[in-house]
């Protein structure tokens, strides 16, 4: 069971990173850029939480420029797979 949870969370993280990859590395990190990444993320979230999707629920906790690495965007997410009883938090660095 824990393997299934790990597999689902790994898939979700890779899905988000792959989907956001075309939008990273070629733009300055501004508030408009962060807003556009949030909108793309919400579309990905809708796909992952659709009936029959990978997750029961997913929440975007924050999206911001990294304080330690100014060329990195940190996206904090809380995901609830079907098997777990609670949410699992993760941070994606893109």
C-alpha cells in the first residue's frame, strides 16, 4: 500500500514538472510569471483530480521565487492520493 502511495506521488511530481518545463528557464521571475504558472498548475490539478484521476484532492499552498536560489521557482503542494488518509506535502523546484 505504501508503494502505491509513493508511486502516485512520484507520478504527480513528475507530471507537474514535465508540464511546467516549457515555461521555465526562458523568462524572468515576476509576479505575472508566477501567476501564469499558478494558472497552468490549476489546469494540471483539474486533470489529476478528475473522476478516475490519480488524486482525490490537491491544493496549491504557495508559488514563489526561491530565497536561496533566485533563478528557481518553488511550488508548494499538498496532495491527497486515494489510498492515504491525509494530505502529503511536497515542494517542486522548477
